[in-house]
C-alpha cells in the first residue's frame, strides 16, 4: 500500500514558498503521491436560509490545475492527483486540455480523481446543471478520453458535441481516471469506466460492503480487482502513532492500494507544522508495517 499526502488546501496560505516547501518535503520524505481537493467557490454563511456545508467563503481553496502546474515544476517524482475534481461543474473539453497539459509538464505524473460534488451553489455560479451531474459525468469521461487519444474527434452525445476537432498537445500516455464517492451507482461507474476508486469513508463495515460491491461490478465487466486502485485517506487530527498504524492496517487488510494522510483541522499553524505531522505519520505507519 502506497503512502501519500493530502495538500493542506485550507491552511497552506498564499505564500508560494510555503507551497513549494510542503510539496518538496512530501517528495523528500518518499511519499508516493500528493492529492489536492477541489472547490471553486465558497458560500456565504449569512445567505438566506443559512449554510450548513463543511466549507464556506472563508475556507481557502487554491485552483486545482494552476497549483498542479506549479507542483509539476517544483517536484520530480511524486504522483500528483485530484481527490476529487468536481468534474460536471467544469467544461469537459477544457478539463481535458488542462489535464493533458499537467500530465505533459509533470512527465506523466497526473492521476485524475473525479467526483460529482455536493455544492449546488457552485454549479449555479459555474452555469452547470446540478441535477443531472452523474449522467453527464459518464459522457464527460468518454469525451475526455477521445480527446486525449484521438487526433481528430467527432462526438455527438446528449450533453456534448465535438465536430472534427482535437487537442494539441495530447498526453503521451493514458491518464488514469479514478472515481470518488460511495453510492452503488458510482461504484458501478468506476468499475466500468475507471482505473480506481476513492472511498469517502473509514475502513469499517460500510467500506467492506462497498469493496464487495466493487469486486462484483468489476467481475461483471470482466476486470480484475488486483489491477484496480483503491485510494483511502487518513486524518492526523484526533490520532496518534498507534491509532494511525491501526487505521492503516485496516485499510491494507481491506485491499486499499493507496493511503493519503490529511493534516488540516489539527491545529497546525505553519507549513513546518504540517511537514512535521506527515513525517511523524509516515514513521508510525512504516514502522508498524515492518513489525
């Protein structure tokens, strides 16, 4: 199971040196991947009807593809991933173009995790339909893969039309597409169209049930679970080395291939605090695995 890190979006601040130091520390500590969360807009909690979402206008989110382009330039080996990009609220051909560019500039290090999101306010502001996001996501994947793989694309679907056009430059390889979410329909979609799954729960009964469903869906598609990725996450907050190691072992036993540690909401005030936290986590989980 590969260990990675979640980019501390809401706490890293606006100093590019801090972003650089964190990303390079992730690589120097030999983590395999660095994931980034995606939100474009935050709601005002004082809006009519109030707001109960986990993020609002006061929660900082750097733009995903711009940050990934920056990270591609200042790192050499770490895999760069989205966890997850809210795909249906974005223009499909533009996402294909941005993802291709990041993959090219990083030397083939992009892993594109996609989801449908939960924030209708963002969809409204970005001019997209919140209600049909799941159905559109399936077609978006087909359009993006066609644009990545074909010199000239002609596509006529329910939501997209491409009339003999293509991307240039195109990625030199097949960009991995992973799906985030937990509904059975999402698991079926991941098994049919994806390269991996990003669960949004802990390593308990719900995860075990979802993984059983995923194995079943993959079998229906005549695909091998052993070649399919599972990206779990862990939290520094509320834990200690023993708890982190136990949590990691539970995910490993369930079949997770990747596990990324998030350091946000744990009281860290500086980038050095975040770096110290990921180092402590890696030592704890690595030592426990050896034992």
